[in-house]
């Protein structure tokens, strides 16, 4: 049985297999991504995602292969994303109407991209970069960007943790993470995106005054996020310590949010600014 409804059909990649092997061992020693294990001499990679096998529709497939959509796809969009050489997200817009100096939002894990594209279309003077590992989602998102003729969107295939490690400090105006995988089982909590180690990367990448916006429909994760973020030096809760933010109108309903609401869940938003 699946752990939670977010996972349709997990595909094991090499890194997932490495991770699963570790899953019952020394959780406290495993922090974020790569940890050398001096006893077994192997590298552990703790992913925040599990690649899902879902149908690739015709439009998604077209966007991943038709050169017309290539302007949206920053790197190889099929297979495991290779992030080599991606160190400056502003530079991706150097030849676009907004140019490289427009404020920049990074959305992590946009899923199928509907709400990401809706936000980008609503704020045409802001640049939007989305990163995802789910190929059908990458394709669908590029298709929607192309159909609407958006010039302020770029899509990266790959692990956001790796990307954040490669970016300079004080680089991004906003980072948004909507309905991240909740990883409900206790032994899987180390895969949760919102953790002190991963928030150190998020905070480092944000400009001063930049914000991190997240939302979840899982109550345990919501209070976990509140605890991690409220106690993270360098971030300030916009709703005041101990409080969630009322749902902002600028955040469109996402697919996973709708699914959560249909299952009777509530939704919790959190917005933090970098001091
Ligand atoms: C539960 S889905 C939510 C999708 C979308 N935000 C929504 O609300 O409909 C979480 C998504 O985050 C992606 N994801 C998780 N960890 C990631 C990472 N480290 N880098 C890129 N994408 C990631 C997963 O592939 C998945 O599509």
C-alpha cells in the first residue's frame, strides 16, 4: 500500500535504492543529501522525492520533443536532470523581455505546473523558474507556457537541493514550495523538504527581504514546518511567531491542494522573510 495519496506509483532509481537500503539505519546521522558512511564506505543520498510513474499526455510529450518549446527547458528534460553549469538563474532571462534584472521566483516541485503557470501569467514582469523531477509534469508545464506565449518562465529538470547548493548566496527574491510530499512515516521524516539543513540552503539563496512561502494540507507536517521555520535563525514569520498565514489570494489552488481538500484536509500557509 502506498504511504500516502501523493505517490501514485514509485519508480526506484539508483539513488532511491541507496536511500531505501539506509532507511532503518542511524537516521540521526543522515542529514540532507550526501553523507559518507565511514563503516560501509558508500554515499547515501536522501531524496525529498520519489519519482512517480504517471501517464505522459500528448501535449507533454510534444513539449519535451518539439523545438518550439525548447526555450522553456533549461536542461535535458527527460531522465535524471543534469544541473551541471546552472549557477545563475537570472542569466536564463538575459535575452527575454524582462531581462536578467527582474525579480525572480523559484518554485520547487511544481507538479503538473498549473498553479505555477497561472502565477507566472499573472505577474508578467517577474521571472519564474520552476524545478521538478517529474517528466510528465515538466512537459505539461512547458506546453502550457508555450501555449500562452509566456516569456518569463524557465523550467529545470532536477533536484532542487542540488540546484540550491549551486546557486550563489542572496540570489533569489522568492522561493515557493507548495504541498511538498508529506513523508508521513516517522522513519521517512528525514525526507521532508522543510528541515533545518534544507532551510539553511533556502535561506542562503534568498536575498535579504526575500521570502519563502510554503503550504501543506497535512496537519503534522504543518506544525513541523512551523516549528522548524519559527526556530530557524535568519527567517522571520510574517504572521508572527507561532502563527500560520491566512491563505493569500495570489496563490492559485494546486492539484494536490484540491486533492487534500476533497479528502477533508485543511490547508496551512507559511510565509517567512529573510532578515
Ligand atoms: C506532492 S507534489 C505537489 C505538486 C504541486 N506543488 C501541487 O501542489 O500540485 C510534490 C512535488 O515535488 C516534487 N519534488 C519533491 N522534491 C523535489 C526536489 N528535491 N526537487 C524537485 N522537485 C521535487 C515531486 O516530484 C512532486 O511532483
